[in-house]
């Protein structure tokens, strides 16, 4: 199935509902190579390229807005189990058409920076991004959708200091209209690959531009029982 513009964006917003545990290996363009085991919403173990194990923690939170009888409003913050009571609107193909309303934090635990978080939940690819050359392939035995992506006005990265699509748009968000330390040599675009089963970014390749951009991910296992691993690495 060749993805359309709409289906690629729908997959990019679907990750929080497509897996609960994940085992992956990531090779970054800067030469680092890590292996990670993730259990949503709040546990991750990373094995670095030096053979060291680092545990990370996080929590999925939601700010729920409620209306009052006098026309005002109030808010409360809750930590919910993954899946919780927040059900998205689904398309007929099972992908997410719209996430639940309200300010919801779906962040997985972070390794090094927020590019890692965006890799696991690439919702930032759903708006303010021009897509072209959509295609499908089987990569390492897994169905994968590719697109050429370029950030335009409206791009809203998880963190502007470490976006998936480093660009003039992301730098203006980070540094303002007066410019930034990185005012030249931006990539003209990126090849981005999403794993269809999980919605995770499994490849990010920049055109030219600054060295060290991009990564490759191998999905090693999905929804495996990590209870023994978690017990062996308590917080």
C-alpha cells in the first residue's frame, strides 16, 4: 500500500496507540549506537555504545479542562496509565484521525534530547511539513512508509532546539527572527521513514547540510513482556 499525504500524517500521530513496549537499536549520524527497551508510559533502559546501562523514567500526564457553571473554566493535571481513558478518533484504516482534545503529554522517557522523544512519537510531522515522494517498502522485514519532508510555516517540533527537521523554521522558533548561530547550510529536505506497525521514525536522512544529522533505527521487538527486565533494573 503506497501511503498518501493524509495516511502518512495519520501514522505520524498514531504512535501512542500502536505499541506498549519496544526494543530497538539506533545508529545516529554522529557515530553513537545505542540499544533501548521501553515500556510505556514511564520506563526505559538504554545500553550505550560503551556497554553501560542507563535507566530513564517519565510519566504520561494530561491537563484536563473543565467548564464551570459561571462560564469560566478550571484545569487539573493527572497521570494516567498508557491507554488511559483518552481515546482518539480513528480512521477506517485504524490510524488516528485526531488525538483527544486537551493538553496531553504523551512523552516517552528521553535519552539525551527531545529528538529521541520525537522519534518515538513523531506527531510534529503532521502539520507545517510539506511531504513529497511518498512510497512504501519492506525494511528489515517490516512495512515502512517513506516521504520527502520539508519544514514550512506552522511546523511545531517537540523541542525547537532538537527538531526532527532542523531548518530555518525551527531555528526561528528557537532564536527568534534575529537569526541564530546556524544561519546557513540548512538541509534542503529530509527523507523520513515511519515503521507502519509502531509509527516510530526508523530513518531520518538529511540532504547535505550540517554533519551529524539523522539516524537509523532497527525495531527488534514490539509488545514483548519486559517484566523480568524491569525487575532486574529497579528505579
